[in-house]
DNA sequence: ATTTCATCCTGGAGGC
DNA sequence: TGCCTCCAGGATGAAA
C-alpha cells in the first residue's frame, strides 16, 4: 500500500530508469482508470508522448507526477496496489497491466494495479513544482501540507477537531503522506493512543508526534519503504522497513518496548495496531 | 459544517 | 483438494 515513503522510492527509481529517455509509445489497456476532463480524449493525449520524454518525476502527497518540458503531465494516484515495473518487450504482460510505456531498445515500463483502486489524471499544463491548484481544478480533491514540511505550530493547529487523532492523521486534506501503516507506527512511537480526541493532544505531545512522524517517514524512505503484501519498486525490490515495524501487523507479538502483547482494534473502519500499555487511552 | 459509512476490487486466508 | 465466504485497505461521495 503505497504511502509517502513508497511513492518517494518509486519516484527515485523512475528518475534513474526513464528520466529524459525518448518514448516510442504509451499504450493504455484500461481507460476506465483515467479520470478528469481530458479522460475522454485519452488516446490522442497519450499519442502526444511519442518521440518526447519525461523530464520531471515528482511526488506530491501520495501522488506521482510524470511531466514533460512543456508541462504535459500524467498524475498517478496509486491506491492500494498500483506499481511500476521495468520490463523487456518480450516479457509477459501482467493480467492487471493497465499502461505500458515503450522505450527504444525493447525496454518497457508497465503500470500494474491489481485491485484497480488507483487512478490516472491527464494534464495539458501542470507545473510539477506547484501542482495543487491544477489538480484541484481537475476535481482531485484538496491536499493538506506535506507531513515532512510541517512545523509543530502549524501541526498543532491542524489537530483542532473532535475526531480521533488517527482518523485525522489519515485525512489527506489535513496533512498528506501518512497511511495506515505509518499512522500506527508514529502514534506508537509517540505513546499516543489512536482513539484519543485529536484536539486533546497538547502542544508538547503534538511536537513529539510530529517529530516521530518525520522520523518514521524518513527511516522508511531510507529503507526503501514497507512491503506488506505486494509493494515493490520499479526494479522489483521489496521494502526493507517491514522488519522494523513496531506495531503494524504485529498483533499478538510482544511489544518491543514493554514486552506486553500488541493488540489490533478497529478504528474509523481501519485495522489499528497498538500497545495498550505504551499507549494509554487516558493519559 | 462536520463526520461517518458504504463502495470500489482482487487475491489470499480460513472453514468445511 | 476445492469450493465458499470473508476481509483488507485509500479515496470518494452520499448520508447522517
């Protein structure tokens, strides 16, 4: 499930593998994944990539932006299982390959998304450094600030809501980048119970939580992300952060801090992993 | 206005 | 073995 660290690693891989390389052709086998005002003309839009190259690969929130020098852009929201894989022309195409970029020399880049929760938007003009207004105009929804760029004052102000702190951390209109794994990990690292009311998090706790969020995200980026079910980067590498997870997916196993059993509860419809001793409900 | 909830989709797990 | 049911999970849009 690509969250910020996984998308960041995908972006780094694509910069190494396809940046500046002329494209022979972009083919789409599942136009249903294409959204936005240009989706009806997807064939003519994708045809314009022939002979051109991707000159910019950037990340905004969990979205991946591939852009040309004249700011024509593809924006991918990878959903649960979206990924890119480098292939040879002779390789078998995956059952759920939706898009194929062909490069000279028989190399291909496949966009694969098993569960098809991922979406692709087409842009005639998008500044990859400042994409927010254009993306919003295309109906992609508004995005909060990047988790890694937040200051603690601004973060504390964002917490003014009666929802639970975990629900808030997952709300991409408040802050962007966290998904289920890193929300649970950050809350554990901060000793905060995920069901606690967001607005009852004090400024000191908020500072701690933000520091832990950034630390968890940075370590996960360095480790190549987390592979839980099927994340892999363009080269087929899996993420090494999984073995460093402290609560996510560890229900029944001993807490690495106090030794007590990790529990799994359901919060906001999401599996939520806690150490009840290290994360008291009523601090 | 704010918050909750069903929906999308497939493969893997578990029951029998 | 194989069939069946259940479930995870990000984002969205409708409902409360």
